[in-house]
């Protein structure tokens, strides 16, 4: 914005509005500010003190905004979970109905023979399947053994905490967000 003084000199006047920053940029600015303060051996200038206050306010504001988005998305996800459950229940009910109807049609065909209605023909066909009562009673040649290996993470954690070194394994500490 251009302004003119009483003596006719033009000058640029910056609008003083707080800039909206992302949480990432707030953290970057804060880190830069901390670096400057450390370089000054902990002595704060008035500008740095003001910047710290502004950064803290922006951080609080942005944190609340993030919390609102997090809560909103969690609520939506909860609704999605409810809808998925409702649809799964609906699918299960439909599967039960179709199984019952197919069973009734099969019994009708068994009782009355093949049925033709328009272009549709209801009949039976034979198939076979194997039913095993107890797999443990089968001879070895009729069994397939599947082996799945996985790490015993509980035992590994206890061993590392007790001071044991295990190649290729490390105990990683995570910081998880806690919202009260």
C-alpha cells in the first residue's frame, strides 16, 4: 500500500497482519530462533522475545486447530466403522437368505425333478469333496505341514532390557501423541 507524507514523499507501508503458518513452519522458525539465542549465549533481544511469544501463540492456535481436525476425522472414522458393520450385517443377512432359498430350490428339484420356467432351468449336478474328521489320525503322507516363523518380540524385549546384545535387533523407543 502506497502512502504519501505531508511533504509529498511516497513510501511503502507493509500491512501488519499475522501470517498463518503451518505447524511445520512454526517448528522451523522456533528452531531457528533457538539457534540464534544459543549463538547469543542465551541473551534475548526484544525482537527474539517478541518472536518467542508470537511463536508460542501460533503453536497453541495451530495445535487447537489440529486437535479439531483430529477429533473430526476420528468421528468420521467412527461413523464409517458403524456403516461398515451395518453393511457387513446386511451382507450376512443376504447370504443367509440366498443360502436358504438355494436350499429350498434344491429340495424342490430333488422332490419334483428338473424345473423349467421360461429360459431358466433348475436341475442338479453331482460333485464331490473330501471331509476329514480328525487330521491327527491321518498317515503322514496325507498331511501337509505348514511352518510359520515369527519373532518372539516379548522375549527379545526382555533380553535386550536385561543387557543382552542380539544381532539385528534393537529396542526402539517411540513417542506417541497423548491427547487429554
